[in-house]
C-alpha cells in the first residue's frame, strides 16, 4: 500500500499537530509517539484516515497501527512533515520512561531484554517444529519419516542442531541483550553468558537424568562452590548482567582511558563471575525453580483454571504491554527439565481467536457494504491467524468492543480446555502455524482447540452485534 502524504498530514493534525510530538519512532507495524499532551488527540478523526488501522496508548506512548512494510515509508514521511529526524528509539524510550512508575519500568525493561532475541527463538521454534514433523511417529504411517527414508535422518539431525542452539545458549543471548539495556558492553554480557555455560560445569540436565549424582565443587576461602552449568536458565544471567553493568560503569568512570581495556573488562568479569557462581547463580536458580514448580503445580493440579485465567487476560495484557513479562516465564519453563511451556499454546489460541473475531466483523461489514472496514477486517484477520494480532485487535476488535469480548471469552474457554490437557509447546510462531511448535503428543487436542478458535469467536461476534449499541459511524454507511 502506497503512503499518501496527505494521509500523514491528516494523522499529524489528528494527534494535535507537530508541536505536540515530543519524540517518534516505529516498530514492525506501528508508529510509536511520545506526545506532550495526549488529550489533544482526535481519535475519531484519526480512525477515519484510510492509512490508519487502529490506535491506542500504552507505556506512555501513543501508538498508531499502520501495518508491516507500510509503516517504514509512513515513518519517513512523518519525519519530513514534523521535523523529528533526530529522534531515535532510545529518545522515545527515555521520553516515555519519564512518565512511568517503577512497575511499568520493570515490565518495559523485561520487554527490552527479551524482544530483540525473539527472532532467534521463533526461528528455533519453527525449525524444531520441522524436526518434530520428520521424527514424529504415527504421523505419516507407523514409522517416522526418518525411518521410512533413511537419508532424512542426518538431514533431521542437522536441523535439530541448528534449531536447538538458540535454546542451549539462551543465557548468552540474554547476556548480550540485557547488557545493551542496562547500559554496559553487550560483548561482556555475551561472554558472561558463555561463562555460565562452560563445558567444564556440570549439566543440570545430566544430573536430572541420573547420568551423574555428584556436582563437582571448587574450594575457595573455606567455601564449597558448585560447578553448575546454567544452561536454559533466565534469572541467573539476568541478575548477573545487571551486577556486571554496575561494576563496568563504576570502573569506566574511575579508570584512566589509557588502561581501560586492560582493567575494566577483566576486573568486571572476574568479580561478576565469582559472584555469579557463589551467590547470584544459586539464589537465582532457587527462585527460578520456585517459579517453575509453582506454574507446573498450577497446571498439573488445576490446569483448566490456569489456562482459563491466562486465556482470558492475555489479550488485555497485550494492550498494556504487561504480556512481555511472561516471555521470561516461558524461557524459564523451557530451560527447566520440563523443556516446554504451558503458556505459549494458549498465546497461539488467543491469536487465532482475535483473527476469527475480526472475520466475524468482516461478515457484518460486508452485509452493510462498508468497503474500507471490510478490507481492514479481512486483512487483519489473516494477519492474526498467522500470529500478528495488532491490526485485528486495535483496528477492528477493540473499536467495536464486542468482537474483542467474543475473542477473549473463547480464548478463556479454550485456555481451560488446553490447560486441562496440560498441552506443552515451545515459543515460536503464533496463530495457526503454532501447531508445529506443540509437543507431538498434544497435536490432536491443540488441533481441536485451533478449529474451535477459528470458528466460535466469529459466531459470537455476529450474535453479540445484534445486542450491541454501536455508533452510527461504525455500523451505518452514510
């Protein structure tokens, strides 16, 4: 879709003019603006613009949904019209953080750490799904494909090596990303993550599997320090990089430039490394284990309840940005002996429900011959079915309200169904394709949930529309 300069000018007028823009950037689908006064926004005028697929305010940023690809060109024109060429993502973050409370800053921090590594995790999840297809029994006959076609065995093994690398070296990825967020040197964070994965350290997976029952120790200053590998763990590296960033910044301010390279990195890593093995790692591991066991306990004893609650509240959490904190929980679960997460399958079902509700709105718009709304609802429904829900959620379901309620009610019911069956999966692609990231034994249950999610919200949307009191501009074509 070509971007019309006139549409951008209309957007600027609707948000209170260029003088109301403090900072601006964009993500994959949205313009992300920090406004001086959000009360000046004319939301009705904004929603009437052809280019706009929805808008909302979250984390002290006013976000306008444009769509993937198109948003890049829209942002360039927006810069030219407003004169915010010098604004960057860091500028926007700093401007929005000034208005945040401590809890909002913590959630934002988690999002800033985990979102940049998501492409690697999604790619790994997809490739592991492909490996599941090649090695699954009773999918293409009694024997898996790797046994039916012997040449596929090595092919599948290479895929598994490529796919599992991101999960095996997850602490290194987190170390790099966290140090970038904490204001330290990302390369030191990467090295710290690799230190916690050193092959000399005892693997928790081997210990849990009974290959070895004894953890080797170091004897230093009368202490017994366990030589434990933190593969797949989230909290140890997250806390350790925070400490590393503090030490590095402290040294950078006090060490002369001529010897910084010889002092700052080595000293910061040495101190943090000792603290990681002596204090941070063991304490964070215990805390992570408590979180993991707590969630496992909920889903194993009352999975229907855990699934229903998460299914009901996931989409509302997306609106606030609080859903980012659950990525850390997903990674923690996948790094545990469980090897999978209960939460991602419910996320995928929630994606599909948003898409189905948008298709329900499309049918209503089609009946009333509303061309622009039809196009938005149809394309955003397809996008949500593939795991990208922002256009459907913010452009169709939330403005109409009842499609959003139809989607979260269905997501709640199916979350209970998925949770009651303790469906497990890995973080990967969302929406309908997510089935390849689901553990093979749960494909049947998840497949049933997927089919229901594709149909029921659309039906509920049509039913609810008969009782909804809608604005004339939404449902009557003038």
